[in-house]
C-alpha cells in the first residue's frame, strides 16, 4: 500500500481481555517497529522486526505483550490480560533500512487502545 | 537522565518569526538524528534528518547537529500558523531503533 496501515484505529476493551493490533507496512520495507505513545509523551519503543524475526524486543514491558511477523510483512501486536495502564496509542512504523544504524521511520496512524 | 531531552513548551512565536527547537541526547554513540512533526491526534511525520555535524537546510527548516555537545536543534524560518504542532526529536544509534524525546509544543500566533 501507499502508507503504513493499522487496524483497528480505535479499540475499547475491558480489563483482563485479550487484544490484537495489526500493522501492514509499506510494501518492500523490511524493517517494522512498534511504539507506544501515551498522552503528552513521545513514542516509546516496544519491538523491532527485520524480516520475520524480532531483532530487538527490549521495549516490551512484560510477558503480556507479544508481537509476530510470520511472513515478513504484516505484523500483529498481541496484549494479554489487558490492564488500564496499557491504554495508549500504539504506533507501527516501517523503514526500508536494512543495514546497521537507523534510517527514517514512516508511521501509521496508530491504534488507540482504551482499557476500561 | 533521560536519553533524549526536550523542553515540553509551549514555545510561542509570532507568525513570520524564527522558531528554535532544541534537543540534547545522552548516548555519545548516537549516529542519526531526526525531527518529526506531530499534529494533535495524528501520527509523527518526518521533516528532517541529519547525520553529520553542522547545518542541513531544507526549505524553511534547518537542522543543526553538534555531536561534541550532544545537541541537535531545528530552526523554522518564517513560521506559519500551520507549523503549530509538537516537534519530536529522535535519536538513532547502533541498536537499529529510534529513541524519542517527549516533544516540544510549538504555537505560532497571528
């Protein structure tokens, strides 16, 4: 597609429920990132994929969070047993960067998660 | 100490003036530096990147990098009301991820 696509754009769930957030990156971009942004804060790194593998998952806050990218394109962020503190905008970004270092990221519009 | 620090603002400048946004970072190994603009309720969009010490100009925007001082700035000349947004500084190192500051809110007044 022309840009990074994220679904759903809004998700309201109850505490303790399971949610999945989907990201479809820009075609041809091998690097995919998940960030989380709370109100008044900058994006906070969660996980980075290069191809199908998670190259860096150091930002995942705990084992309730998991992400996959089985075919090296679409990625799903999975949150188990949601807590109110998980409420935030979850941003996905992709990048054509393949070598060391960091290139520019192109962000999707985000999925706003609200845990009641 | 936060990895990337920005003054949260708001920074208020009159239309037509120069807006100066500043950012400091803690990791001396940082290699790439980005400025993103984020309108309220929208996702960040890249406006400038800089990798080498000195100035880089693109239209009304100039990014400045001083690695010795661990300082990066963004100048916006002839500020317009449409420039009113939050400006996020992001820093990349060898870890293949960007670390963002909390952003500076810019208000351009008529």
